[in-house]
C-alpha cells in the first residue's frame, strides 16, 4: 500500500443482492444510496421490537414468526424501530409462516426507505448469516493488514524527517475525512483533511494515543464511511504519531522553519544591520512597514520543556486563526511569535488567555502595533524582564527598561567596581551618593532623607569626589553614577 490511500471494498448491500449464488431478491425500489451502505453484521430475531439487539449497519433477518398480522400500523411501528436502531436492511425469509412478503411490511419499508430483501423458502437464514460473518471476518483481517501497512508507511516517513502534520495528512487520506490531534485539554494542536459534506454518512470517533500515564492526547476522526472500523485501521499508526509527538514536544532542536529562524536570529543579533533584518523579514513572508504584534513565552526551570512546546503549539494554532501571518522561534527556555495581518478586532491579551493561564507556570508577554524598528528592542526587553506566571502586556521599551534589561553578570560587576572605593572606605558614603543622585543634588532633600546637617552633607560630598576622582557638578558624571547604582542594585 506504499503511497496509496484507503481502498474501500467493504461489503455492501448491493454486493449481497448482486451475488447470484445467494439468489436474494430486492423488494421494491429503495434509494440507490441505501444499497451502497456498508453491512457491519447480521442479527436474527423474531421479536416485535428487536431494536435493543441491533448494532448500527447490521442486516436484520426474520421469518416473521408471531407477526402474522394485517394491520399496516403494526408493520409500520416494527420497521420504524428497526430503522431507528440503524439497521442497514431487513431480510425476510419465506416459508411456512409467510408464503409471500406481507403487504404492510413492504409498504412500511418503502415509507422508511429501508431495503427489504426476500429470501426464498429453501434458503435458510443461518446460511445468509454465516456468509455475512465470513465475509466480515475476511474484511476485518484486510483492515488489520492495511492498518499495519499504514503504520509502516508512517514509520518510513517519520524516519525521513516528516513533521507531525504530514503524518496527520496521511491518516486523513486513509479515512477520507478529517483528523484532529487534541491535547489533554481538548485543544486542537494539529489537523488535516476536510469535514465530510454528508454528516449522516460519516463515522466520528476519538482514539487515544498510546503512552502518557496522565497526559492523554487523542485523535478525533471524521471518516467518510459511517461503518468504517477506525481502531484496527488506525491503531498501529497511532503509536507512530505518539512517538513523533513526544519528540516534537521534548526535542532540544528548534521546531521553527529555516527562514523564520534566520529572521529571528537577525533581529536578536546586535551586529545585524537594519537592511539585513528587512531582507530576512520579507523572505519569511512579512511586510516590514506593516504593524507587528509579538508574543514571548518563557519558562522557569521548574516547568518542563514539553509544557513550553505544547503551549507554543496551542498559541500557533490559535493565532493562525486571528492573523494572516504567524512565525515562531523556539529556544530551550523560551519561544517567540511574531504576527501580522489581524483578521479580527479581539484584544490580543484575551486571545492568549484562552490557552494560557498562571497555573501552567509560564510567562506570556505580548506587544501590540510595533513598528519594524521597535521589534528588536521590544523583544530584548521582554526576554530580560523578571519572570511572572500568566498573561500580561510586555514591559514598555523605554530607556529605563533597556538599562534594567542589560545582562546581569558583566555589567553588575562593572557597576560595583565603579562604586567600590566608597564601599571600601565608608559604606555610609554609598547611601549618601545614591540619595544625592536620586534627588537631583537637592541639599535640603538629601538632609531630610538622611537626617543629617548641611555641613555633614558637604563633608561627605567632598570625600565622595575625592575617593572617586570625579566632579559631581558634571551632568554626565552624575548620569553614569546613577546608572551604576541601577545596575548594582539589579545584580
């Protein structure tokens, strides 16, 4: 079956009626689509209400014992119950009880579009029942064989590097319908195929992916045939999907496309020039001068990589419904998404809150309506902000936030070195200088805050200038020292 989809050769009513060996006769003229329905089994019953014992798609066989009635309403009620149970057809055996098909039964079957099959007096019901079950056993064996061949195909594609979405498309082609991969919360994180145009002729099921003691993913399937046996057909392939899903959620390698990765790296590289960034944006499908929205998702060490990847996946699916263009960039402890082309006027924070909350422990920050020149700065500020679980607007990218967002280790060492002479001499001088800078050199404000005399302040300021070798009347000097305090305290 390499490269082929599902070949539908399930047993149909038309196959039974057209079998010359069986010699069955169709009574009346039911709709052609009824004869194309699959037969899932055979149920023999002489009850007036056999509906509790009928499975959907089964052929019901009866000799009409105990139903030698002429009241059309009785036959109508009998057929209505059979149709309501989902029977595919009614096989009526002639013999000592009924020498011919009761007129009321024929009328009722015609009214409910239920195919009515006449069995000759010398044709035992058990013979037809055995024939059907033997054919179904062979059919189920063929389905199981195809299921393992489908799994082999999926293994081959996965080992060749096929993404999870490609495997879903393979399953969709097999069932001739739509498949959806649902996470443990029931959120769609991947799908393939189109919904069937005839809802009444489809079968829907949810199959659990193997693995995961507590986190159960499911495959929601909408197949084109209402009687398709999905578990034996898709079961073996689900194990391959589960392994590929596990790799996708836990792999250290990035999951973004090559063009998106190059664009994000250009944005985050301080040596990259604006022209190179614009070229990378265009190659990724963006319009540089259009408004940009951004989302940054970060995880603390206590949250697993799989949790981060799963939430990023959810956000991608959700945002692709809201934006014309969505690109993402995966890293070990964070993920970044950029979007353009809003399709709705919903607030971005409300959209994110649908799938992200504080309980997951992930920090989700967002920016809206950024210009191209603001993106790199906004992302850097957001990446360096203190971690806080939940959804929130990103910190404002002003000059102060840039200072606070600088790398901690190196700059804090430089800051301490710049203020070191004061700490080594008299620690009180550090406090005095900090208050002096924060109050813009106001003598009265400094004295009030430190509860000292003006003369004491003058003495301390002269000592500070001597130890640091600076002139505090110089505005640039004051700015540098204030920055040093900011970085020292942040470290």
